[in-house]
C-alpha cells in the first residue's frame, strides 16, 4: 500500500504460522492543527462529486479546495456557474474540515459569487478545468 513516498509492508504470517511479521517503522504523521469545520448549504451534487473524486490526487478534500480557491482568487473575472439549472438543480449540504486560509479565501470570494455554496461550485469548476488535467 502506497502512503506518500513511503511503502508500508503488509503483515504476513511466517511459515510456521505462530508469529506475525512487523510492519516497517514509519515516521509519525503530523496532523494539521487548527482545522475549521464549515458547512456549505446548497452546493450542487456534481460539485461535491468532483471535489471527492480529485481528493486522492491532493491528499484530502481540504487541500483540493485550498488549491482551487487560490486559483479562483487570482482570476481576473468570476466564472460563469453552470450546474444551477432547472433540470439539474440537485443540491446538498457539504461539510468540510478546512484550513483557516481556505475559509478566508471563501469569505473573500462570497461577495463576488453571492453565496458560499456558489464559491464551492466555482472551486469545483476550477478543479475540473485546470487541476485535474
């Protein structure tokens, strides 16, 4: 199983079946402190699916949203949102553990897009167009 740049050995039985082999010693994983839990109502289901499908590439959904928000903040003009149509109007409430920088960027983009749900939708469009290539 790959975990970053380290390969973790699976435990396997010795031939006599009495003892289990030990896994390779790994350095301790540093957990990010200061994560903020935020709920975003009225996020299109397609947007949450795009964020979730790209999370293995970046490590977590929080990092995917951070990268997308950083790209979105640096764009000259806001994106035209496409998921909010009468035919395809399924929305959900998304909850993410975000870094403070991501929350700051989303709050900065909220006046541009009108709501935080629309900012998450725009982030998913950035992920789909730019980051997943």
